[in-house]
C-alpha cells in the first residue's frame, strides 16, 4: 500500500515563536497530520502541512480553535 502524503499551504496570522508555541499542542494532537511548519518570515505567515489523511478543512478548524486566522493559500 502506497502512502500518499498531501501538502497543504495556508495563509495565517501565526507570526511569532509565542504563536507557534500556542498552536503546537493543537496541531501535534491532530490525527493524520504528519508534519507542519510555519514560515514566520513570510508576509503571509505560511503554514505548510504534510497530510497523512487530515483534510484542509480539518486543519483550518484546528487553527481557528487555537485562536488564529487561517485561509487556504491560493497558488
């Protein structure tokens, strides 16, 4: 069985180490999320997620629950 990792990118307002620390427990306990990172140097504060089953909408819901704005990054 082939593992299909999908990559999603989102525009957020997670803009500092403190914000990352706040959102970390929410994202780390999410099912189907293999790896994530936020580029706080980017103007759009890009959250990149490697999905192993989690959907874009689930990621959005998790980040909103953590108290941050998030939207799908349009290519």
